[in-house]
C-alpha cells in the first residue's frame, strides 16, 4: 500500500506545476554474466563447457513511465519521472574450488582432490514503483562547464527471495563427504543437501533502494557517474530461516578442516523477520564529444568491466559499436523515439556467458 500512496501523492503534486515536454516511455534492461558455465547452463544445469569461475550475476528490469519537465514562470526546475515495473536480481559469488565441486555434483563425477566450499547468494524478484528527479543544468561560466544531478527512489514488494552463505569443505573422491555451515533465508527451500526440508508460508516484504547520478561537461568533454542501489534495505516479516551445520561420517572422522562438531545435521529452521541488502552498482563514463568516443566503466562488487564505445551520427540516428573487457562486443541504435543496444561474447546465444540488452521506446509531446 505504501508505494501506491507515494505514487498518488507524487502525481497530485505534479498536477500543480506548469508542465512542458511530457513523455511516456517503456524500458527493458538486462545485464548478465556467468564465469564457470554459459548463462543457459547456469539456469538449467551445468551441462555445457566448464571453466573455473567465481561469480554469476544478473540484473533484469522493465518498466513503463510518465515524465515531464517542471517549469514555473518560464524557469525550468528539472524533470520528474514516475514508473511502475518489475525487477529480477541475482548475485552469486563462490570460491573456484566450490565451482569444481558443484560441477562434479551436477555431472555425477568424482573429485580429484578435497575442495573448499565458500558461497554467497543474493536473489530477489519484485514489482517496483520508482520516482526520479533530474535537476536542471547548472552553468559555471568562469570554468565553461555545465553540471546536473539525479535522484531515484525505488520501492519494492519482494516475494521471492534466496539469501544465504555456505562455508566448509568437501572431501574427495566422491561428492557425498563434506562438512559445511549453512546460513539460509528463503521463501522456497532449494538446498539439494537437505531435501527433506519443506517450503513454508511467507509474506511479501518491503524494500527501498536509492540511485544517485552526477554529470559534468565542457564543450568537448563529458564525465558521468552513477551509483545504483547506493542505499538498499530489504525487510521481510515472515520468511524461512535455516541455520545448520551438516557433516558426513568421513568428514567428522578426518582432521581435514571439518567445521562441525558432530556427525549429521545440527541446527534448526524457523520463521523469522529478516533484513538484507545488495551491493552498489557503479557506472562511469568519460566521453570526448567531438569524436563521440567514450570510456565506460562498471563495477558491482566482484563483477567489474571496462569498455570503449564509438558513435556515428547519421540521418537515421546515432549508431554505436562497443567493446568490453571481459569478452563482450556489441552495437546500439538510438533515435528520438527508440533505443536498441545488444552485446554478447558469442553469436550463439546458448553458449553466451556475457549478455547486455537494453531497449527503450518513448512518445513525447
């Protein structure tokens, strides 16, 4: 109910402004990366090509919005945008040896050595309501520069969640011998090591994240910085919480870094209130306007990349080509009414480990 009330009050407040340059737009954004296996295998089972890796990341969202320029007495006070959409977020980090263990477990293979188990997962899905504000441009004539800033408040009611940590060791040559400490918060139980656990009734949570942006430019250069989810707070009043130390007989008899004191499972599952957060996504751009060449940076905790883009202005709009490290090549096309951008590390979608897709359409009057 709270996001709906905020939306209503925001729309009422805008109704008292003198309005110009109204826009209705729809956007879709997807960024995904998987180091050990292709993205398709990360979702459906580790059956494809495998390499040691340490993370998997996906952030997918779409929304539809109404925005307008705010003016009073012929003076621009910025631009406001209100949107309703949906977001799916997934961030999984793990030790390279943990990836080796999970690959052997999925393929029913034997281990060549003992493996360290160290894994952290953050995942939620939720409808969203967002309110954003872009400031007018501020001119600094002595320095011949122009700057602006942006603020965006995102409000969620997340239902599906998976947050947890696993730490311990697996003992070869089979995948059945292990000692692991598990901390797990969930609405659907998905731990293959504890299949006897059942799902429980949970309630949707409430969440808020704040995005910040800053832009400064001269006649030839532009610098832009963006911090998405700069502040994040996720709260659930009723979710499943499992805290358990699971250990096989061999692990307890061995002295190889066993983390549990007893054989079997020692812990409990409850229904509790929990609070979580997600890492900040930092984006940076340094652009030479005359040559339309940009240096691009992105960092989300352990996932980071560096890119270069070249743009070309034509009668049909702006075309761009970009290259990212690690392993992504793509292109974009932008006009006054739509925007398309796609990049990947291979033309074979089922084999892709890195994908970026952005779509946008708008109508303004």
